[in-house]
C-alpha cells in the first residue's frame, strides 16, 4: 500500500520573499558582475578627460563644449539616479542592472560613431542614463547576495574598489587608447559589457515592489540639477548677469521648490523625505559630495594642465595617474579592516583629509614642477577615496531598511555625481582664459579644499551622537 503523498507547500511569490530567500544561487557571480559594471561606468566618467584635446581637434570645440562632453554624462547620471534607485526596487535589481547595461553599451557605440560634437554630447546623455540605472541596481544586488552585515561590508569594499579603480584608471586607459583613436575609449565598452551580461545570467531574479512611478519628482529633479549646472557653465562663459545664466538659476530654484513639494505630497515618492532626515544618509551624502567635488575637479584640471600648459601628450598624461590608480586599489583592499580598527567615522575623516592634501599640493606646486612630482601629488587622493568611499557606503546601507537600499544608494550617488558635474563646471569656468589657467586652477583647488572641510565637519556633527564600534555604526 502506497503512503499518502504530502500536500505541496504553498509557493511564496517572489515579491514576498525576504532577502535571504532571494539571494542569488551564485553570489560570486553577482559580486563580479556588479564590481565590473561599476568599474565600467566610473571609468567612462573620467576616461574622457585625457581625450578632450583630441576631441577638440577632431570635432572642433571651445572650453564650454568640452565641459558639456564631460557634464552631459555626469548630469544624466546624477539626475536619474534617484528614480533608477526606485526602478531597481520596483522591477528587481537584476532586471534593472541588465537593462541599464544594455543602454550603456548601445550609447557607447553611438559615442564612438559621433560625427559632430552635438551628436557626441547626445550620446553621452544616453550613456549617463544607462549608468544611472546600473549603480543603485548593483548595490541592491550586493545587498541581496550578502544579507549578513559583515560579509556585505567586505562585498561593498570590493564594489567600491571597482569604482575607485575605474575612476583612477580612467585617465590611464584614455591616454593609451587615444594613441590609436579617441573613439576607442567608447568602443572598448562593448566586449566588457558582453562579459558582464554573461555573469549576470548566472544570478537569480530579484524581489520587486509594484508601486507607481514618481514622474513629477523625476522631472523636477533633472530640471534642478540641469538648470544649476547650466547656469554655472554659462556664468563662466558669459557672466552671472547674462540673461541665460539668470534664467537657468531661476529654473533651478523653481525646480527645487517643485521637487520638495512633489516628494512631500506623493504617496510613493522617488525620494522619501524620511531618508533626507536620516543622519547616516545625510552624513554619507555630504562626504560623498565633498570627495567627488575635490577629486573630479582635480582630475579634470590636472589632465588639461599637463597637456595644454605643459605640452605633454595624452600617453604621458595617462601615465601620470598610474600611481594614483595603484594606491586607490591597495587602499580599497584594506578599507574594511581600516574601518573596523578605527571606526567608520574616523576612516572617513582620514580619507577626506588625504584628498584635501592632494589639492593643497597642487596649489603649492611650482609651474615648472616635474611630471613625476605631479603624479605623486595625486597619490593622497587615491588613499582618500579608497578609505572614505567604502566606509560611507557601508554606513549608508546599514542605516536604511533593506527595501530602501536601492533608493538610498541612488541618493548617495546622485550627490556624488552632481558634485562631479558642478566641479567640472566651476573649475572649467575658472580656467577658461588661457592666460589665467594656472591661477584659476589654484583657486579651484582651494575651493575643493574648502568644500571638503565644511561638508566633512557637517557630517561629523550629524553623527556626533552615533556610536561607531568595530565595523558597524548604530545611531
């Protein structure tokens, strides 16, 4: 006689499963895909800097055009990150990551084929769109793959290592590829994208939250950042009293009011205002803004200075950033242990201090300083980013609920990318006149130091009642 069969257990829909039940069957594949994806998009944020003179000669452009080649990517990256974070929570991190990567690769091909400067800028906008989708989805995948806080901290350090390597290696890779053709800095993304998609295919699907999309918040958010950045660039070219400059700043102010009103009244806001009141989120975002403002501005100016003022080629310029890349990689590898020993807040302060040192060294450097000494002046910023970014990212992820990890990471990276766009806009305006390049560069570096000091101090004040013990900070 056959025993009665047991009734099948009820199937839990994916959206109702906890993080642990949805962890990818191959967390290593998930981590590899996210690290490589983050490396790719951060690489493209700065690989363009060394290629700017070649692009100017080929397509024809002044300083304003070159600023937009850099900032069109950074602005769309920043402007869409918040909604992209929500998208990762809504459609699932794995699906959002794959879609963003597809957009990024297609846009890279369009950049490489651009016949004129406006076409290149438009393709860079599309590239930034794909990048904006990838970043919060990648962090959400990390959270999904590593539900335990200690393992997740190590995974975040590796993820941050990818971003730091991409940022530091951007000028190096650009210098090498420009020797062949500046368009190769975009075509190289295609085979790398195929490798990442192959890794992603081995990751299980992610949870989803089915809620409406916040269109008004998205539109006003993009208008806010775009208007402000456009106003800064126009102010550098035409002055603050120019009608276009005033109109851009007016749009930014109106968009800020509209964004705040939209998010406070929406049942499903793109940026829940509770996150803005979260001390960990605010502190991490302030430090992330300061770090990127100083770092992106310094890389942008250093690359132009070495080529335009010192007369070195793109290859020599690229190799100037090799020590920075090596140090950034080394520091990211030990960032988790440093944060465990010192506490996250101390690790962040130490890192930001190192970034400020690089900026000060550029201010003090004589105009005939050797190229190797300039390369050494960049090294402290690699230490700074390598220590600060993993610590502030882990602090952010541990300070928010799992269901808001996508939007929280989106907010953090919005502030970081917006800082980079603003730094390029302001620093570019300061060096627009060839005869005042060096003095403008030094003023820009000092502005970066001031931003680091002020925002890091604010972050410390926000967390003054937060106990940071070992690898975890709890408010």
